C-alpha cells in the first residue's frame, strides 16, 4: 500500500508499519464528514501537506509522570514498550507549536468538550460554508 500511494499518512515504528488509508478519508471528506485521526507528529505533518484545511490538535498529558502512570495502569504493554512510548513522547512534545490547537488532557470530560468545540468550529470556516454562502449571495442578486 505504501508503494502504491494508498496511505494518506504512514510511519514505521520498531519494524511495524502504521498508516491511514487514503481512499477511506477521501470518500468521507467528499461526503462532508469530519475525520478524526489518532496519529503521531510525523503523520500529522503528512496530512497537513496533503489535505488543505486539515486541522491538527496536539493532545498532551498534564505531565510526564501522569503519562507514565496512565500507560502502566492500562497493563496492556510490556515495560520495554512503555519505555519506547515514553521516549517517543519526549521527542514529539517539542513539536506542539506546529499544531492548530492544543488540549491538555487532565480531565477527560473537559478534553472531550474542547475537542467537540474545535470540530464544531470547523463548520464555520469559509471553505466549509462556501457553497451555502454563494447561494446566499446569489439570492441578493450578486455573484461571489
């Protein structure tokens, strides 16, 4: 799929490939749907380069210690896997300025509310409203 260009974004971590299928995203966007991708810094850069108007949100834990606590409490990964994830987090946190929005995920309900607000505000952008605005302008007897 990588060689055929079928990924919108992709990355390799420790010998494993991860990516987002381009076709699914294109179909969803053409249908006017919002797409939320849970991707890393590298993937976000690729999406921003390929999707005009893509909005990026950097989600931060309230602290490094809290991130480590959350990963260990899940009991889903080995100590080595957690160590690698923490190292990646240390390197990626420096790129927060490249994002359009930042959410500090200290209280889950608050973080969800902020993300919902960001998604809803996307409907008010000129690009998302262009067709409707053109119809309104036409009703005034003019053209855009």
